C-alpha cells in the first residue's frame, strides 16, 4: 500500500510539491507538526528567519523527533545537526565563517510559547489554514508597540487598546490588534475592541467638511461661528470650554472645535449626513437620523474601528483618484487573502477628488503629540493627515491617520465602557498612532489634483465670495463643480470722521466732511468673542455723539436662540431653577436693560448675562441699550412632563 501511494504521489506531484507536503506534515517533537509551527515552537520565529544551525536542527528532527527534550539524547541531536552542517559546508552551500558560527550555536532548550499575534482574527477564521493579508513582521512590531502603550495607560485605569494598519490601495489589513494581551481575562482581553461599536467622538467631522466643500456651502477659509449655542435643550461645548467667536473652517476641523461643526451640521441636515456616512461604509448607524440629532457629529452615534479606518482609507483612495467612480463599488477592508473586500453599491461618489484632497490637507495642520511636535522641521518626517476623537464621559479615545500608502487607526478605552479622566484621543491614542506610522515606509504626500480643483476669489477676512465692500481678497481652491456664490456678509463701507474716531453720516459731517472706508465688521455676538481671540481685529468705532441711527444692529442675543425650547432645572426645594440669558453689544462699555414679558429684570454692562426664573410657557425677552436700540427673543420653557 505504501509503495502504491508513493507511486501515485510521484505521478501527480512535482518534487517541489512533495517537499512542501512533507514539510507541512512532518513531526518535530513535543506534538509539533509542520516546519512553520516547529520554527515558532523551538526558536520563536518563522522558518525563513532561521539560522543555518536552527534549520539544520529541524531538518534532522523528523527522523527522531523525540530527541529534542531537555535532558534526553542531547548529544545525539547535536551530532546529527553538526553532521548535516558538515555536509552542507563540504558541498559548498556554506562558507567557512557561516559553518563555524553554526557549530557554535546551542541546541534548543524548553519549547517556546506559540505566537498569538492576532487572536481575535484567529477566532473568526474558518477551520483549517487561513491565508491572511497580514504582514507578519509588521504585526509583530505593531503588537509590541501596542503592549508598550498599554502598560503606560494601565496606570490610568485604561485596560484595552485596539489598532489597525490598512493598505490604502486595496483596503487589505497589514496589522490587526483587536486587543492587548496585558489586559488579562479581568480586562476582557479576548474581546475584539476593533469590531465593537463605540461612541465615535469627533472622528466623523472630516466627512461633513468634505461634503460641504462639494456642495459649495463651505470653503476652507470661510468663517464659521463659534459662540455659545443652544438648540432646544442641546447646548454643545468646545473641549476647552472657550469660544473663538468665529474660526476658519479648516482650522475648526484641525482644532476639532465642536460648536462650529454642530452649527454646520444643522445647516447641512442630519438625515442628509447620516445617509452620506452609510455610503461611506459606516455600518452601525441603525437608528433613525432624528434619534441621533445634532449629536451625530460629536459621538452621538456608534462606530467600529474597522469601519472608521475603512472610511478614512476610502477617503485617501478618492484623493488619489483611485475610486470611486459613478456606479462603482465601495470597498471596505479585508484580512482574508482569498476573499475580496465587502462592497456596497455607489450610485454616485460620496465626495469629489478635490474635496477629499482639501480635507486631508486640512487634517495635516493638527498639532501632534509632544514627541512629534516639531515634525515639520525635519525633511525626513512623514506628512500625515490625522484626526482624534474623545467620547462623552471620556469612555473612548480615537486617533486615525492616513498617508497615500496606509491608513492607521487606534482606539483606547475600557471594554466595560467605564470612563477615565485621562482618556483623550490626543493623549491615549495619538502617541501609539505615530509610533505605528514610524514602523511604515516613508511615502510622498498626495499629489495635488489640479484638474479636480478650481480657484475662486474670496474675502481675505471671511472666506465668503468677495463682494464690492471687501478691502482684501485672496484666491482659494475649491472642488470643481462646487457652486460657491454666497457673498461676504460682514464687509461694508462705513463713513468715519476725518480722525477715524467715530462713525458718522453725511448729515452729521459738517464742514470737516467724512472719509469712507471698507471695513470687516462681525455681528455683535460673534464680535464679542472674536475680538478677544484675534488680536488683529479692528472693531468699528462708536457713533459720533448725536448721530447714531435708532437701530444700527449694535446689540444681539447670544442665548436663547429665537424660537428655542428650554428646560429649566428644578431645585431641590421644588422651585424653578435659574436660566442665564446672554447678549453682546458692539460697544464694550454699553449698558443693557433687560425685560422679560414686560417685567424689568435689571441692567448689565460689559459681560451681558442676566439670570431669571421663567415659568413653563411662551416668553418674550427684550433688551434695550442707552441709545434706544432694542432686540427681542421669543422662547418656550418646557414643563416637567413635556
């Protein structure tokens, strides 16, 4: 029977195929079968990485696999290995140096632990051997880097970490770390945190930015209001609890300002944005868009690290002009070498190439962690477009970056969902992100897609299409096809007294006359914060005494917004709590007089805040300045049961 089986093998297989079959099935002691497993079991590395002596040891084992055992037949094993090495040297396969070095190497001792570099993927693999797209050497180094960072985070009560490295060109996974071994069973180290839905934090902002560039509702330099904002009972805040008044859109993205992006989403539409995210490959948006509301942009939805890195890699492919084309398929990421990536039909591209490129360019301006802070000073530094995110309650920390070759994503947190004060994307996830990029080959930045961009003339101060009253203009790139036509609403021509100290009108000028000047003047509510954050801003001078128009737009409400619905908290004694109304006046020293439903509340000067206890129902708030200018707001206070 054995003779007949041998003949069949010789007839139907080449010598190379037979040798491979033998290497895959031969015994190597300690219940180890196959040369690949033996390399790991006895020497801790792959067969192609073995030394001459190690390879020779494995070569003689199948004849007597029981030889390799501490304290048993060590001399016999050494004699057989050295005899094989002597034969290879005599045949000319080894030079003298390699031969002498191999003879000096010790024999293996205790069997080594088998590697477990991607146990979460192994749990998903089918029975039998599974070919993957993982790069073994990269997986090994990435796992070691993740374990080092996990040790740093463990002292802060942060147990779990996940990371992925994906090749941009085809979405194949080069390294997959679903969790860290150091978390232990108590820390749920076998939970695949890379595939678990978590609060998305701010990682969705780039996709809104790109979409609004394409629609013409935004340019990179356009100012977006950054002032206290309340939409119903929802009042978003920036991470630093401060406001800039207004920020350029690209800077708001780079600095991850929350309030500007909530206001942008309100203009763009939640349902419209949710639909775009689904087309971009986010599979966990199961609820109706209205359930997420404006919190969708700040972590109100769940996302997986797998979906997120796939979406960023997709954005990079669009910037490279590789995909998608109308009617093409969206490609997710994949790790099985024999299975293509999951795809989804695209009736049209979610973003243009120009919008994708401008978005990635804006993401390079984000300040890096301390060790990477001076990266621009070194010619060899890798340019990375990257974004962080932190969920409400400090439960999830994200950092995702892309180059033209790779997309890298990191998540840090606790699988249990427990938050930690130090759990922030910039501190917990970003350092590992750049360590992982440090393991990858350097690549040039994305080429500028000149055919996908067109230059338009905008106001140098506001970023809107330049109007006749804009004193300074500049050219900026926008995506081809974007209809950008909203003129600058902030620049105007004003008449000033010859000394420039007052605004005036022709009927007030007298014999000295007046001078006309084009000025950039923000609304009072925005100006109140902007003039403190932007040292170069020149507010308009006050009106010449006795010359001010009755209604000039010098005062404006900050809160509440017109028609808003408010919840006023109930104190412990059952009485209605306090709510704070806010307003701004163009003149810093102006005094405002406050009235609620005809009842006088008081006056303010400087920082205009007024506390009140409005009962449930519809209310009207009135403010009047000393010149008689006024503004009103109507708002609704909701009852406890509403």
